[in-house]
C-alpha cells in the first residue's frame, strides 16, 4: 500500500435522502455500506480521517460522526466543520455517495491541491480558505463553487454520485466490471440513459456487458449476487442480434437486463443497435475504447415514409393473418386465434399506426415497436384500440377481430390517401372471405359492413 499523505480526509456522511428513500451512508454496496467503503478509501490515502454529519441523524456507523453544528443541510457546513477539526492544513473532502472514487484519484487531487472539473466535491480545501468560506456562509452563499480555484481534469466516470437505487446498482456494476478481466465494457442504454422520456420509478436498468465469453457468463449466476439478493433470474434472447441476456429481479424491487455481447464482435452491432443507441447511452466502464467509437456514430436515420411495395407488403400480411385467425377460431382454437390477433396482427397494426402518424406529421417521433404509442398515435385510433383486444372467449375473439380489421382498414385507407399511394387490395372481397369463416357478431353489423 502506498504511504498515506499528510492530510485529513473529511467524509460527508449526509443524512436522510428524499430521492434515495433512506440514508445513503447505510446503503449496501458490494458487501459493505457506502459509508464504510468511503471511510476505507480515505483511510488508505490520508493520515487522519474524520466523518461529519448531523448529530440527530442517529446513523449506526462503525466510527464517530462529528456534528456540523448547523440546522441547514448543505455540504459547505460539513466542509467548515471538517476544516476546523482537522489536524492537517490540507483536507480532502469526500461525499459518501461517490462510491467509484479510487485512492488513485484522491491522491491525484491531493497532489494538485485541486477540485475536479465536474464540481467542488470531492476536492481539496485548506485551513487558509476558512475565513473566506465563513464570510460566504455569513452572507448566505452556501455554494462551494470557486472556493478552491485549482481545477484538475480527472476521469468523470469515477465521480458519479448516486441519487437513486438504480444509480447505486449501476455504480456496483461498474465497480464489479473493473475487477473482472473478462468484462471489457459496460454500457447503459434505455430509460436510465435517455434524455427524452427519461427514467421514472417504474423503469428498469439495461446494462450491456461486453465480455470475452458470453456463454460462460450466461451460465454462471453467481456474479449477479454482487449487486444484491436476486429473487428471480433467467435467460432470454436479446431484441437485437443473436445474443442472450440475463434478466434479474432483485429483493429491493430493482429489475436489470444484462445483454451479454461478445467483446470481440461489438463493432458488428452498431448498425442494428443504432436505434437504441440513438436514444442515449452511458458508458460505465470501458476497456475496449468503445466510448470513442460510439461518439463517432452518425445519428440514426430518419423514419422514412413507406413506398408502394412496403405498403402493399404490410397490408397483405395483415389481411392474410386476419383470415388465418378466423379459420383458427372457427376450428375452435381460441388460444391460437387470440395469440395471432393480439400479437402478430397488433404488431402489423402498430406499424400502420406509425406510418399514419408520420403521414399526418412527418416530424413526429414514433419511436419503435409501439414504444410510447399513447404519445404519438392518432387519438381516434387510440380510442378504437381500447375495444380491439379480446377476452379468452370465442365470441369475444370474433368481436375483437372485426374491431381490429375495421381499425386497420381505416388507417390503411387514410394513410394511403395522405401519402399518395394506391390501394391494390379489394377490401370488400377480403372482408367477405373473413365473414364467410367468422361472422361479425357485433350488433347491427352485416357480413359486408
């Protein structure tokens, strides 16, 4: 271990956290707590370590906590208390919620007597700054920005603080990846990395793991316990490419998808992953140089209007399966019929809804595979969609089939008209063929309606 430096480490343990839901200091992190981890890292760098917080927080910690003597909740009061109590002139101040900070980064800041480029914490403050800092606080200025003008550029990934349970989970994954020689990169995609339609309390975490041997990692479930206690875990194919992902539900309610990608083949993913990456990504760990390559990716192509061939293909596919569903239903295969109706046929309907929305407004963002449908689809179509799904009942499947046919046909006709495309299909003939197999059971409907 490197020699400890003649400095005081000041750990800001904080208190209750509204966003986090409980005191961060006590949050579990890979077999320890955030507070114990931060205390250990500071103790490996500084000759003296003190913790500062609120006396009324009553945190059960294995070390004493110095009260910051203020009713206000702002880091500046912890810094003041730490500077006043420190034996050394230089104080290295570390918030408890930055678990990825390493001893190397802290030594770098101490050597430079600086704060990082991202902000004032973690950072180095000296006793000589006390008078000016006290004057700022007396004037009602609680910000630490500018107190130490020396700035050092360091790895921003190591400075990320955790404000939510998912942040904590992502940090644990990044920390674990750094220790594994076979894990080459970790990239977060989906809601936890998006700026538009960002994560909410119902969002999961999608952490793509680029590994040397995806098969071995897929078969080994032990590693998922590094991030919490699993309740459920299973494998399934990924949405893109021929890969698998391990899906995990943790005891605290967090659900995580871990797509497992062969690290040697990650470049081949770029075309198919462009839609997902275009929505945002966040690199947690990178031993591949993947981040620099991702920054060079062009934006995903715009959502083009269909040509005549694509339009005819989709419409024919839908009508073919409408008749197929009717025949299964007539045979009494209710489950098979409803599976096609509310699965395959609805997916074709969503594709038509996308074209319809863009025919009305070429700039509208229709996402992909029905995501956020309620935001961009035509309100009238959404109202009709409410009755287009079936109960597990032969007569209700017949009703929902005809509701779906009516909705698709209406969208097909209006979309074709707005895009200037000709409809080659004979709707009357197709409806007759379906009705000969399954009559429309809705009141007041006729075979040709």
